[in-house]
């Protein structure tokens, strides 16, 4: 899920900055009164429109962006597949039916050494479950099934939609606060320079506040991981889910001392302790919770 969240947040920042620039250039949604002060009610409405529009555009683009950025090869269930690809598709579909999904997710593989998998998409009907070649090579069948069950649980739980609603709220505050900060900054320069300073400050503050706002999204992501672990345990069996997490931990422990430590980033989880900027709790905590039932 780590990549899903990071791709979503990156797309969201790009979309909301672009929309903000367009709305700033065009005479749309003016919130500055004739006296030069801010109409806070108008600004709040303006911010909510931009914030939720940006979040839902990011959601709509999520599956397409993941395919393009990760170069995912989507497997056609009706097309010619080798033994391993067929087994992967069948596994995803079987777990999806067990989760109560009536529309099967697209199944994809992307070439990377990292051990990773993610689920994304704008809805349960238009979802994607993708795994890396590294995961298929490093893990045995039971561990792979546990990982996929975890990702299918994200789809069944509707985590992308709830994440989008949360992101919309965060975006609203980002737009609102960035424009107040930009207006304050523009008051400290000459009147003829104020519009230019305001325009530049809006972009700078919006990016800065978006990064800070992502901490809220990361915290929610960590919270939802426990639910997806429980969902994966229900679909594949608790032993397989625990085995999958233990396999991930063994892999991250093995590579952490290797020279190319970059492989330890952007994984399903590679940290010993979760941090404010991590999308997943520590693997030890996740394993312990499952073992305790």
C-alpha cells in the first residue's frame, strides 16, 4: 500500500497546485473584497471547491497513474497467460470473491527488485491489484497469498474512497491557509508588487502546507493497515497473513545492511519503528497484533 498512498499524494499535490494556479490566474472565486481584505466565508467555499475537486480528480486518475508510473503489465484473464500469471490472477479473483466483490480487480505485474504490492483505483468496480516481480521471486505461495489478501482487503474496505474524502478535507485547509499566508506576505511589499508576490506565495505555501497535511493522511494510512491485516487474515487465514508479514520482515532485515539501502524505501513496510512520514506501522507491531488476535 505504500506506493499507492505516495502516488496518490503526489498526484494530489500536482493536481491541486495546477487547479490553484488556474483559479488564481482566472477571475474565478474572488475572495478579496474591494477594500483589499479577505472574505473568509467566500475563501472557505473557494477552498472546499478546489480541495475536493483536486482529491476526486486524483482518485479518478489513481489507477491510470499507477499503471503509467510503475509500468504495470495488466494480465488479461481471457488471454494467454503462463502458469505463474494464471495462478496470480486466479488467486486475486478467488480472494476478491471471498471478500464479496462482484467486480474482479485488474491484476498486474511490474518489473522491480523491490518486494511490494499495492491496490488502487477509484472504486471497487474499477480497482487494480499489482505485485512486483521481486515479491513473486522472494516469497513462497502462502506469503504471496497473504500479501494479496491484504491488498484485496483494502479494495473491499473502500480505503481509497475514504482516503479521498480525508484528502479533500486536508486540501481545503491547505488552500485556505495558503491563501491567508500569501495575502499576509503580499501586505509587506509595494502595492505594484503585491499581485506577483501573492501569486508566488500561494504556490509556495500550498506546496509546503500540502506536505504538512500529508502527515494526517499518513497517520490514517497507518491506522487502516491494521484493518487490512485483519481483512487479509480473514480472507487467506491468520497463519498465512502472519507468515506474509514475517517474510517481509525477514526480507527487510536481510537487505538493510546491503550497500544499496534504497531498496529498503517505499516498500510495504521496511522500518523497525513507524514514523510520522511512514505509511505503514512497524512490521513487528503488525505481527504482534495478529498473533494476539
